């Protein structure tokens, strides 16, 4: 007996919570109660769709993000903060990058607010798989979440008609006053006391029940009282009741002999919530050949036969379709231009007038319209005779592929890794991201830059340009001054091709294609993890399908642009270098912090040497000359070929220039001189290479051949290195051994013989 009682108590507890939320959310109101709420916060309760969507952007806030190509505003709603992370890098559905598109959408929304209503369609255009649908999905998800909050509450109204048992006599549809006059409102009557309820499917705003002249005065007074200077939006200020509501309103007003208060008794104001699942205020229309709005007669519906006789004599219609479902929120036309022109030609007039014409009525639209199109269809549409008339009704926002492989990797870590049911080895998603971005690079045109910058960018390879975008890292082959000049020109490089028909980011491997490659690599029987070597194998197979992908049909351009074979070779070389570096660090043969400490000491001694000053030695507690021996050793590691005096003067000059650009900042050598730190590391690695090569071989023997021929001390060192790779870099035992095996075969074979 205890189990049923426990279950019953749980049901009661849940019921109390649901009822409490219902009452606290003010789900059902009379018109008078709504008007009181409006009076307290008039702006919140008189928003049209454009103001509401813009408020959603503002509600979730924004942050400033800095990339090598500039500083941008990122709107937090695109990080989907309402979604749980569930161990993901980012929450489900988050948008990676595309900050410039976010700003374009916000700018368009702000213009709609200023103009009083959304009078253009925001068309996102770009290559397939560039996140156009993700952008719309993020906004819809934010709308759903916001509408569930008090500050995002939305209200509509219905017409309710009480039963004869509730109110004796006619329901005000006679020439005499009756008992209904004593009732304040029928809004809160229980269902058993209501004979009929007419829903308003277009979600008319409750303020539409106030005639326009009186409504204007009501709005002006309320806005003035709270200190709002901007005028109400056009939809709320001049909007009219829908056709069905107007007929009901007129019939009631006539029956009540002009008594407006008696008419309002039949109004039930209801809170509603935006929902993609239930197509309420957030609707996506695919490229199917169907009409987006229609109507049907409802007077003959058996469920409405209990309406008063005065309304049964009126032919009532209700509108239906995606345009109606999206009222109050966002309507997305997915792949809009895949439709025949006749299927969306009505938008020419509807977007401009804010109405869509049906057979028996004109339906007033209140939704932000957003569409998506790929570049091929948009190019064809630009050639169409009708494009000129559409152009003024469109807000075009370009959505290219990402050009930073650090951002591209986030896509795969967020959307692909959770789908892989095995361990994901380090560098697996990175390899896919690198390849995808390499294929998207476009050779810069030196004629668009000054002579000094043009001479530098003309030598940039596709891989070097990708590194510049992702890391802000200039090629080491350039001298210090040229590197500084190139870093200062990153923004110009980034926007160079925006005016070109084939802009950078239009052609290249799609995230969708790389996603399939990653998932196929995860099924490789050669490895127990999602291994980067398997990813390279899948990339190799993908590159054989030249007839399927435009990016594989591009001519190779000087500098390695569109050279997929060179890209694969680069990936392989980088992968081996990354494994080698991590093996050195995990082995403990070389301490990672050693390079920075040594370089800091070098800078201090060079500075003292140039200024002819002495340095205080904390050990001897005496001032001493700069350590010439140490400086010479570091310069050997750096492979300095110029005269020491000239080199050291240049070094101090570079530090002084950095200090002028960063006043008050302490010099961070690894950040300011990463190329020198890297050279030192490589030189030190070269000295330790034989020992590390033997260690890698021992790792393979211990993990794969049960330590055959490996003594106790070497076994312990091998096991410690494997553990170091697991703890420091996220390997598992299998993929750490795979990395060591590859290094033994392809990097250390000359050392091991």
C-alpha cells in the first residue's frame, strides 16, 4: 500500500507545481486585468515582432570577441546558453563564429524597429553548409526561451460565450439588458460553464480591441508616463482586428446596443509561448511547392453550433498556414530560391504592405521574415527580370564558410565528437578543420595594397594565409619588420574579396563533407580510436571524388592555393611534428617552461650588454657583466647568422617597439617572440632526439609486444611517458601508442636504423 500512496503524493506535488506556475505566469486574464498590466509596462506589452526579436538579442546580451582580423560583437543567444552542455565544448545548437552576420541581422532588426515594422526579408546567402539554418535555429531557440520568462510574456485573446445555465435568458443578443450585465467578465469561467470559444488564430493583440483613435491616446499617455520617447510601432498603433474578430466584435456591439464594456466581457486574454515544435511564432518553411497561407470556413463546424444565433448567421473564416503560425515571431524560408518564383512572388507586396491577401480577407502580418539561399541560386536570381523589384524588399547578409581553422575545429568538437562512440584522439578534428580551411583560401591580389604590403602578400602561400587568419602568425621566413607589416594588414586581407563574385569562403570543403569524413574515420578497423591517421585516409578518399565537388575542380594557383595534394602533405607533416613535440614534453626529457625561462634570461642579458650595464646576481649578491657564454649559446640555438652586435641591437629595438605599442605591459616572450621560442625548442629537441627516439620504440614494445627486450628502467620510462601523454594531452593508451608507432616509422627511422 505504501507504493501507491508514494506515487499519489508525487502526482500531487507535481500538480501543485504546475498550478503554481500557471497562476504565477498569469496565463488567463480578463481584458481589464491585461490593461492594468499594460499600464505598468506599456512598452513590454505593446511590442511587434521586430521589436520582440530585437529584445531577445538584447536580453541575452553581447560580448566583444577579438580575432586576428579584428574586434567584433558577438550576441550571446548564438551560444544557446539555455541548453545544457552535457560535456560538450559548446551547448547543442551553438553557432561558431559568423559575428559579422550576427551584427547584420541586429542592424536590420534595429532598422525595422525604427521604421515601425519588419518591411524587408532578411536573406542569408552563402555556400551549402555555412550555418545559415543554424543562425535561424539559434534565434528561434532564443525566442522560445525568452517567451517562457516574465519579461518575454506574450498575450493573445479569444472570444468566450457562457452557457445558458450560467446566465439565464439571452446572452445580450436581445434588445434588453439582462443578467449578464452584472457579470464583470466571462474570461475565468470554467469550461463546463462555457458553450463556445472562438480562437483567434492570427494572434491579434488584445489592444486591437481598443479603437484606433482611443488606442493612440492610450499608448501616448502610457509611453509618456514611463518616459519613453520613441513612438509605438505601426502594428500596435494602427493594427486592426482580424476579419473573424471584427465580425464577432460588430455582432456583439450591435446586440449589446453599443455597450463596449459588455462586449469586453466575452474577451479572454491568454498568454502563449513561442514553440518550434508546435509551430507557434517560430516556423520554418521548406522549399516544397505549397501555399503559405489559406483559409477555411468555420461557421458550419459542429463544435461551434452553440454560438449565439446572431453569430451563426455570419459567415466566419479562419486563416491557416505558415504565415499565420509564425505570427508574433520568426518565419524562416529555408532554401527560398529553390522554389519557383510564382511560389513566393506574393512576398513582393506582402513584405512591403505587411498584409497577405486571401480570398475573403487580408491578413495583417506580424513576423520577422528570414530566408536562406545558396550562392548558385542567388546568382541565377540576380539575372532574373524580377530581381530588381525584389531587391528593395531584401536585406542580404552573406554567410561564408569559416576561414579560421580554430573556429572550424569547434564545429567538429561540438557537433561530431558527441556522436562518435569511441575515444577521439588529439588532432583528429584539428586535421579535418585544417584541411577544410586550406581548401577555402584565395590568393590575394597584391594590386589592392600599397607597394610594401603587396610585395609581402604576393608571396603568401595558402597554408601561410590560413595560419595568419587563425593565429595571427606571420611566416617565419619574413624579417621582423615584414612580419609586423603583414600582421597589420590582416584585416585588409580578410575583407579583400568581399566585392568579388567568387569571394573567399564561397568555395571549399563543406563542414558537412568533413563531418561525414570524420564519422567514416571513426569506423576504421585499423584503429581503436578516432585517429587522425584515419581522418587523413578519409580525406585522401574524399579527394578522389573530383566530379562531385567544385572545390576539387579548381586550378592550382601559385602559392599552393587549391592544391589538395600539398594540403594533405602539410597535414601529415604537421601531425608528425605535433606528436613529436608532445612526446618530448610527456617524456620529461625537456621541460616545457625551460625555453621561456632561458629566453627571458637572454633578453635581460642582451639588454644589459647593449646598455653596457651590469646585472645583479642573486646567488653571489654581486653585480656582474652580461653572460657572454649564455648569450652565444642561445644565439646558436636560434641559428643567428648575423654579427652578434647587430643581432642584439635588432632584438632590443624590437622589444622597444613592442613596449611603445603596449605601454604598461610586461614583456611576455612566448607571445611576443613565438618564432624564437620555437627555434630554441627545435634546437634542444634535436640534441635530445636519439634518446626520445629510443623511448618511442620502447613505448611501442611495451604496449604492443609486452615489453619484449625492454629492461625494467626503460619499461618504467615508457610507461611514464604514456601516462604523461594521457594526462597532459588527452590521449588514451591506444592512440598514444599509435602516435609513437608512426614516429618510429616516419620520423625516427634514421636514428634507430
